[in-house]
């Protein structure tokens, strides 16, 4: 595990699949999380402040704040 990371994923090498710009190697076997980033048993992403890697433009992004809960906000549109 990486000590500086609040969330670590353990992966199992299944096989290497090559793409023009990158390779994919396996599957996630387990996810481990520091207790101090949990709220009621779930990850609190405001505490984690994750960095996201976007392959298509090869850049890193910060996750913004939550602006709506899924399914509750959009139910009004279904009517």
C-alpha cells in the first residue's frame, strides 16, 4: 500500500491488453481505505480530495464538489 494515499486498490494481473496509447493489465481484487476518510462507512470524497487522470488529453483533474444527488434531482424530468 502507498502510505500517502487514502485509498489503495489491489489489482491482480490477468493479462496485458495493448492499446495504441496505453495498456490494461488486470482486475481489482480489493480496495482499502483509511478510516479517517470514511463517513458512516462510506468514502467522504471531500476528505480524500482525489486526483483523476484523463487518458484522452493525458492530464490530471481535481474532483469538484457534489452539486446534486443522482435520481432524486432528475425524477422531476421524468414526469
